[in-house]
C-alpha cells in the first residue's frame, strides 16, 4: 500500500463560526457537529480567531480511492504507530484516510511504516 506525504505543516483547531474558514484554500478539512466546528488546515491558513489551536502536525494519506468494503486499513496503520508510541489524528474522507502525527514524530512514523512494508512517496 502506498502512503503519500503531505509536504506542509498542519494545524488542528476549533473555530467559533464556519464563516471564519477560508474555503478558497487548497487544503482543509472541516468537521461540524452540534458541539463544535473543527478545522484541519495548512498552518499559514489558520483563521486568526480560533477557540482552540494545536500547531505542529504533519501528515500523509493512503493513496488511491478506498472502497467502503475494505476493512481494517486505518486500524492496521494506527496499530503499528501505537506500538511505537506515536499518537495520531485521523481524518477520513469519501475517497481515503489521512493520518496526522506531531511533527517531531513524522520521520519516525514514516520509517516505521516503511519497515512494515508500506511504500512512502
């Protein structure tokens, strides 16, 4: 399975209002529930007014479109990283899954996954 590195730094934050999000940015993910509006975006695209903010994330995605019938892909990746004490922030989209790790763990995470047979590009 191929994993593609995201080449920029990411921020995970909460915003008071979705209108604060720059929807013209080329990379962002929004999750809205009855309790919060969460945003993952390039650090430089983080809105000025956030409720909470956590910088210093890096990420990669599983390449290709994952069929909904596939089972355990995210579980396998997160399990390998957990065995090496690397925490994750996971995002799932219609097409695929993204895994974010803190910047200080990024190179080690990719190395561990490569050692387990994943191709990192």
